[in-house]
């Protein structure tokens, strides 16, 4: 191959990629033959196009032949291309105010933009061969192709400007700059939007294992019915009774509010929570854990009553409630606050 330099410009990777998708898919669909060999070298934001001289000459012969067989060939190509550009511009004009559409909707819209963007390309590609046709002395066709090339470049640039809000929205959702987005392939942009959608859909979901198979239901909130009364049941670490005021513990910060003698109620215990909390606790109640958990070990060591594995204590009780714990019976239930002296 003998590569002839066509042009050197600044431009994004994405436009180059769409051009090559056109070479592979759109151009053969329109003209029933492949485009001539083509090469693009990128360095940073600069790209250089090269064309295979011999293969380009073969394509120019093809165009000449089509014009000879049909004098309206190039005129028809231009009119078809302009119709594609009108659809691209109309679509791009509606690319504002996309903040409230879902990620899948944005992905579908982006996919449609890429499709429309490539539709005029096969027709526009022929304008490269105007100089070759000029040798044939067909001035009318050459003038038409020159005007067509200017029309095409103007409308591509218009589409780029109009669709910029869509790329801004894509960048915001993918946590990328617009420049970074345009270094992705079209399919990668669409796939990333769908991946983000999948993440969102899995915020509320449920898993079910049944008859040897597990099922994941996405974007469905499953709330199992729970019935509570004023008493919970669990396993005590040693027989004891204790009455006191509840303090719900959700994190380490809550420990600073504990008043000595309060009953600490938490989902599960961790060593750091227990090291701080055990010093002040009058008793301990947990949703999770058993007689071998860290809290149970410390409970026995410091002789502080603990009721473990109640499953629902943090939902039944609230900070400020009064409770009576009976670790021998394995129960804890709400009670009236003590009467002031």
C-alpha cells in the first residue's frame, strides 16, 4: 500500500471510531462495495488521515462509472445525504434537558445518535474524490461535490454543538469529563450507562434460592412482614435480672451519649464497641450473635447481663424506653419508668 496523506486535524477519538464503523457497515450497505483502504494515526487530540492511493483510484473509477450510467447519480447521493443530515440535526436539537431521564433512556438516546450520525457518512465520503473527477472535466459534478463537502462539514459541526448537552449529561453520570467520554467507543459509552443503571437497580433487590436454583430480582423492594410486641427473646449469658433505660447504639459516636447503667441495644457487637460500651452498660441486648460472640465473652467476664440473638430488639425498642431483662428466661420486655422518689 502507498499511503497518501489527506488531512491533519484536532478531533476526538469517538468521531474517528464512528467514521471507521461507517467504513465497515454503512458504506457497503449503501454502495454494495467496500470503501478504499484508509488509515488514521492519532497523537493526543491530533489525528492524521491517510488513504491508499491505488485503492482510492479504484473507488474513483467506480464513481465515474456510476455517473456515466446515471448522470443524476451524484445529485441523488447528495439529496439522500442531506435528508440524513436533516434527521441528525432534528434529533440533536432535542438533546437538551436530559437530567430527568433514566440511564437506560439516556443509553438508548445515545445509541440512536450514533446511528443517525453514521447515516450521512457514506454519501459524504464520496466528496473526497472530487479532485479525481475533476480530471474528467465534469465541472458540474465537481462543483456539486465541493458544495456537498461544505454542507456536510457544516452540518456535522452543527450536530456536535447541538448534542454537547447530551455528552455533558453522560459525563456527569459516569463521573468523567466530556473529553474523557469521547475517548470511549460508542458501545463502551452505552454499556457504562447500562452498568450504572444495573447498580441503581440493585439498590433494592432480593435473592431467592428455591428448588436448587437461585434467582435475583432487581429493582424490586421486598419487605417481609414482621410482627412485634413489647417483648423480645434470646439467649442469656448467665442468669440475671436487670431493669434500666434503653440506649440504641448504631455506631461508635453513640457511645459518647451513654449514661452509666443504661441498657445498650445494638444489631451486633464489635470489639471496639464493646471495649467502650462495656464500661458503662448495665445490660446488653443484641439482634445478632450468640453465647460465644465478643459481647457474651465480656458479659461473663465483667458480670454484665447480656441477651443475645433476639433478631428484632433494635426495632422493638427505642432510646429512652425502659426495659426489664431476664437472662434466665431469655426475655426482655418494656416496662414503666421508675416512679420518682
